[in-house]
C-alpha cells in the first residue's frame, strides 16, 4: 500500500469545493474556495482532509513521519485538470493541411476534397491495434505532463463497425494501463464516409442499427456524439442517432453550430444532452434553451484559434446562465494540442472569461461534462486524490504567464506520477 501524501504550505489551494451536485454557473464560476497556506492529506487514493497547514499539522502530528511530504510553498495547488472533449485515439498527422489553411482553404473545403476527417479515417483504418495504442499513449503521456488527470476520448475515425470498435478497445486498454483515466464516447457519426457519399441516410441506418447496439453491448462507451453540421449530419439525422443511443443507454453529446448556425444548441436542449460542444455560431435562442435545460457548453478555443476563426462567445454564455467547460479538442486536423493550460489562457484572451472562470471550466465543470463530478473536479474529502501543482504563486499568474507549462507535480489517485515536470 502506498504511503499517505501530505501536500503542505500551498500558496493557494484552489479547492473548487461546493460544485459537485450540479454544474457551476454565473457568478459562482468565479468562486474557487481558495485556502491560503493550504494543506491536503491523501490516503488510500482519496482525499482524507483539506484545510490550512496549521490545521493539518495539528490533526496529523502523530502521523507526519508516515507521509510523503510535498512542499508546495510558493505554488498553486488545484484539482487535477479534466479534458472533456478529445479525439485522442487516432493514427497519422495532417500537417499538410496547415499550409492549405494558411493559403485560404476552409475546413469544409479540405474535408470535401478528401482531406480532413477522411484523411485521418484512412490512416486509422490502416493502423493496427498496437500502432494506435502506441501513438495514443504518447499523447496521453503529454496530457499528464500538462496536469490533466482525466480525459474523454471519442471514436469517429473508423466509420466502420470494425474500426470504431478498434478505437474504443484501444481507449479501454489505455484506461486500464495508463495513470490518466479515460472516459469513452462513441462517435461513429463523425462524418459520412466516402463510400456512403451518395447515400448518407444508409450510413445513418448503419450507425443506428449496427454500431450503437454493438458498442453498447460491449460496454465500450458512456456517451454517444454526432457532428451536427451542414454537409455532415442534419439536425434530423442527428436527432435519430442520439435518440438511438439513448435507447441503448448511451448519454447524448453533440458537436453543434461550429461552422454556421444549424440548430445544434437547440437540439441539445430538446434532448437534454449532457453537453453541446464547439458552439462558435450558436444562436441566442440556442444559448437560452441550453441554460434552461442545463446543457453544459464545452468550448474549444484552441480549435477556433488554429482554424483562424472567431471563438465561441464564452462571456455571453456564462452571463446567460450556461455552465461552461473547456477542452483542447485534441485532434490531428483542427486542434493538434494536448495543452489544456494553453486552452485556459485562450479562454481568457479570446473568449472574455476570467482567470477564475477558466479554472472552474477545466476542473469541476469539465467533470460534470463527463458525469464524473461526484468523484473528481474538486479537492474535497472523499474524492479521488487527483491533484495538480503549478509552479506559480496564484491562479492569476497561471493565466498571466500564458503559453508556458507551469506544471510541477501531478498526483493521480494518491500516487505522484509527475515530479519536477517529468514523468515518474
């Protein structure tokens, strides 16, 4: 059994306490429940006690010699970061498309010419299980080095039953063998494959009648997602796919209103989706309905940044009562990054969010976006001992000094897995 871990003298201990029962909205997103000169005792993989260093020194006076002590003086301690929207498991790279976009090609133009999702689909179909695992593990290691302790991972680069299952099986194996926890999402409706270009409804039928039942039978995913966008899946097709998933116990998520307003936010609200993601072009009515329905907005400012597009209006969504989470959207075409701290920087710089709001969005609200807030996302007694320690004195500096990986230490389930910025 691992020794207890005692984190001491944190300059700021941002606990994010009090948001576990429901997503954090409005002004509450600025409330980080900070303890100065903070201290946390971790034991048996869970958080046992949280308070000031003086309080814990008194409580554990007789046991201090048992613990691995981490001196967090001058540092910021937060819950382990959570990335609620990634396409982690894929093969290949699309660096050639970067230059195409710099020369004016749009995302949909590249995709319709056989690039984009179709290019990654071809590479992923050709890759063996072992190749997919090795490539994805390298990315997951980098997530961990950037302070992320839980990642949502979508399929969607197979677009056949066999290849979708291959992606999800790789994600399952990574979840079992890697320190980072993975939560899987089935996204067979990521694109209409080229072989179904002239028969998109037949592909929708395939997703509904074969893929979803088999994924559910094998218990390979928690969520079901769809790319609701003109030229991909219509709102009507998206509804059919998400309702089919719900009948099989898969919770709905949706890629919504990324390229143009397309009633994706409205659809998410009508279905009671866990989240609607992207939302760069969401309508005011869609935002209002999401707030009423409690749908979380998972915003991806790195994608807009990389595609040289205007970001989603995070400020408007928060002010109108929508719970906002942040994610890298890690994928090979539109956001090839694993740096959730950079995404937090962009939340401030490109979407009008405050430094406190982006930390809330990358911890407790991100946990709600993957239905894990009962066990992660805040530093509270009884939750998993997932902690990130940044080598900055406060949460304001974490956003002020942008584009830098400030992670010093990461603790996963009570075990130190990153120390001094290096994998243990």
